[in-house]
C-alpha cells in the first residue's frame, strides 16, 4: 500500500469539550493518541499529521506535519483538505486522532469498496456514519476547497454531495472506539483498553 495510500491523522481541533486539551497528545496506556494510531495503522504507508498547535511534539513522531489552510478553525473538512493537498499517493486514508481502537481491516475493506468509479468511502457502525474514518481520492481536493469556500463545514453533507458510499463494520468485535469527545469518554477508553478489551 505504500505507493497507493497515505495515512492522514486529523489532530487539528480545539478540544473544546476537553478543556482545550490537544486530543492527539492525550495519553492512552503510555502513548499519545496520534502516536498510538501511527503505530497501529501506518504499516509501511507514508503518514502525515494535520495539526494546528504543538507542532514540534507532532514532528518528533517522524512523519510530515501540515496545518489547516485557514487559521480560523473551519473544522475537520479543513484538515481533510490539508491532507489531500499534502499527500503524494492517489488515495488518502483519513482517521481522527481520537479513534482509540479501530478495526484491524479498516483500510483493506475501504479499499475493496473504492475504485475507479468511486472516489470516496467511509466507515459505518450500526447505522451511524463514521465520516472521519474514510478513504478519499486525492483528486477530491479541488471539490473540497470549493465546498469550504462556500461555507460547508459538515463532513456528512460533503461526502453525500460527492456520492460517497458507506462500508459497514457492524460485524467487528471488539466494538471500535471511533471517537472520544469528553473526559468521561477518555476515562472509559483508558479503562477498557487497560483491560485488553
């Protein structure tokens, strides 16, 4: 996959529901979330991190670090655009930094669904779209930039507008940890992963 897919980790948020903490640097079992994701998913692929602060900490992980194209925190779509522009492979696997446990076959199943006629796919779990766990063709950068300039901020709406298709992961066990949005969810993830679940 090293010549086909870049792993891009979104770590550019403001962490408002976590008292402003940088999510990507939150420690789970002794590793920051971004570092954990790199070790779990990179598997020889080129990687990059989209971040807007603590850049030196992210650069220390040994992969490229890029920032949103705009300084006013336009949300995850801005981070996705930065990743699409920075990648040199045809495909970019997007994952959020707070996905503490993802399916081991996430990329292979997304790749199996994508193809010449389908430029965007995303994970779905029990009827809920996991829109930031997606596989995108790098050529979508122009369309995404136009959408952001028009004021689009919702990944679900943008993905729908380009005909993205979902890939169902409801069969995956143990249940993935797709995101952590508040201190209680971080604590629950630490407890669960600490018990090997």
